[in-house]
C-alpha cells in the first residue's frame, strides 16, 4: 500500500495529477482544492496518499497535501452513500477544521454546499461524523469538546480571515480560496492580520 509520495509535479489535470518519483509517474486523484494548491510543474511535492483497490478500476491513489485531509477523507468514506468522489467534494468546500466545526454545530447546510451532496446525505454526514475523529491535533480536541457540550473554541485564524474578507464584500468561495492560498504561503504560525493582508494581495493578482 502506498501511503506517501515524494517527487516532482509532472502534470496537473482537472481530476488528477501525475507525480514523478524517481522516473516513475504515479497518477494521483484529488479534489479541486488540493490540485489547485499543488506546486508548479517541475517543482517538488510531498503527497499523502490513500490507496484503494476495486476489481473494476484496480488500484487508485487519492492524494492530499496534509495528513488531516487524508484522515477526514477516510472518516467521510465510512458513511453509507459517501464514495471517494463525494468525500473529495466535501473537502473541497470544507477543509478538515471547518468540517469538524460544521459537524459539531450540526451544520447540514454547510456540508450540502459540496457538489453532489444533497440535504439527506449532508444530514447523515453531520450526524454520523459526530462519533468519529475527523482529524488529529487541536481540531480533534475542539471536536471532542463540542461533543461534550463544552464552550466552543475560538474561531480559527483562517476562519477569522475569511470572515474579515466577507465583511469587505468578497464572496465566500473567493474568500476561502485566497485565504487558503495565503495560509499555504505564510505557514501555520501566521496571525490573522498578516493572513488577511496576504489574502488581499492574492485577490489583487
């Protein structure tokens, strides 16, 4: 089973990317958000991989830029009616931290924004994920606290940045996109003001 690939980005398509590892090209399927955040062609990348096998398709590699995304993908796939395509669609609109928040709030509407996920499936997702760890680290702690009825954690830095851009009149999808791009550029330690400034710069490109 392949769990991680470290190589060069050779090609990027609408649904997958070709990663060159020592001269061998691996086709890795991914969500639009993951594929959109890959480095430029020819640059190095580390992809976290979930390997799946079916008799019809053989081996398929699903790629993620972080271990938390891979874990959230696996949690989503345990739910009846959620296949790989639907799981990737959910992660396109709700990164793991935001998915955990939506589940804790029972926010069916947020999940149903995913392409191909109707209200009934969205309700099943927010209901059944309450019993499953979505990701590691601080997000998992937030998720567990919410389930216990504890005081919710403060909004994430990226959440604050998205909200600030929306107050400035930026549509939510565009705000999330540029904030995610800015966060990748600045790193995990970035504070909200710096992230907002960088996101505005992304908007101006």
